[in-house]
C-alpha cells in the first residue's frame, strides 16, 4: 500500500478535481469506501443533470494543481506518462519542462513506500490529499478557484483540512526537500528528456558516473543481474522497451527489484526507454526519449561507455564525442521489430514518444 502507480493516479484524480475527496486514500476495507462509492454515484448524476463534463474540470489550471500534488506526494514516475496523455486528451497539452518548473518550487512533503516507511493508510489518517493540498495552499502553490466534481471549488473542498500526523505529511516549513519528488533529466542520451523519482534515490546516487552495461531487452538484463554480472558503479542500459520497441512499455519491476535484493540499488543506476513500476526505487531513470526503436541516441550506447548522471542539475550525459556518435549513427542498423503483424504492430507504427505521453497519432 505504497505510493505506487495505481495509488499515485488515484490520489492525482482527487488532486485534479475529477474524484471526490478521500478517493485517493480511504482504505478498501473501511466502510467509508462503500459510502464513498454511494456518494460518487450521486455526484455523477448531479454532474449529468448540470451538464458538467470532464473537460470543464480537467484543464490547464487543474493539471498544474495535479502536477504540484504529484511533486509534494512523491508519486510514481508513471504519472508523467499519464498526466501528459490526459492533458493531450483534454486539449491542453503540456511540455515536460513544466514538470521541472513545478518541481523546482514545490516542496516534497511525503515519503511513502518505496521512498520511505509510511503507507497509504498513514496518509489517510494524517488527513489525506486535502491535508496535503491545504499545506501547499499556505505558500500559494495551488489554484484554489478551479471547479471539482463536488460542485465546489478546490478551495472550498479543503477548507479546514490540516495535517493530523506530521510523520506521514510534513509541514510546508519542514519538507523532506525544497523540491519535488520527480525530476526530468536531459542530455545527449535523452534529447527529449527522461524521468527519475529522485525522492526514492539514495543521496550517494544523486550524482553518479559509471560504465554502461548494455542490453537490448529486459529479459537479457534480468539474466545478467541474476547471474551476478552487474557490479557496483555500473549503469545498466535497457533499450528497445519503449512505446514502439516493446511495443507498449512493460514496467520493469523485475530488474529494479533484483538490484535492490542484491543491495545494488545504492551503487548501480538503471536507465531505459521503457518504464518502471511505481514500486521501483533507486537511480531508476525511465522514459528515455527518443527511444531506441525510433532511432534515439540510447540505441548508440556501447558496452563500457561512460554515462554521467547528475539528478540535481537535471542532466544525463553519454561521455562520447559528437563525431563518434555521428559515426555510430551512420553505421547503425535498426533491429527487426519484436512484433510484425496484428494489432500490436499497428500500435507500434502509430504510437508517439514517451515525452508526449505515448499517445497514438
């Protein structure tokens, strides 16, 4: 019951205004969850009767609110994909740069698993998402005038909300960090960006440099990890697992769990054009864009190349000269796609990059 992907998005549905207060955190075994279901049905009928649509609630202002809560809560890296896609569908597309802009001014108030020892029931008992929002509102970090599915504004919804346990939700004046839980990185290996849950990265791995250990699939990487072929200081590169390459971006809980189980999560970084489970921790950097299957530079990385990671400065760099990369690109041969027929082959042709939310053209 940590701040994994499903719980992250459940909380952000509340933060964006499309779900009732409590939706993100009420434990499944509580009677209040059944009561919430009843009230949700009533709210839906009210919205229909008033002609209120999703796009009237989900807009650029409410998406910014959700991004701010995302940073304060320390949500899953998958929220980057989902919020990009939701914004695209809502008709107000956002840029990856907005994540870092909001992260730079939003303190991280929660360290739920996998980043820390607290869990979703702790967040609920501490006041839930309204308490987090009320704390953020103290520094004018939220737009309180946006409409929500309650029929009231966000400001009206959170009036009177407060922190009931400062071990689960820290005050805005005593955050875990002055910046948010997620960070977008850029560099010659990821010209269009990549993402890391920096609140779940050990302090000693915030800046890291090491030799690339290159794998063209998740399966071959897992085999190497299990065989003991990955060593402290390495940077594991898993490519051809992006939206086109997978196709479909499998979540890589296996390799990150294996590294953590072998006590390598504080000494080994992992970068991929695929994505991670929200349960992943450590220097797990995903959504590298453009992906290898689209001709991205991650496809040009060779075994032993030095990769330099600087999370505080939003940088990821392949220490290879521009001339050498150009020569590699000139001789690069695109591998055959994993799937050549059927619906998945059609999907691979139509899907966009992860930095656009992996939506279909």
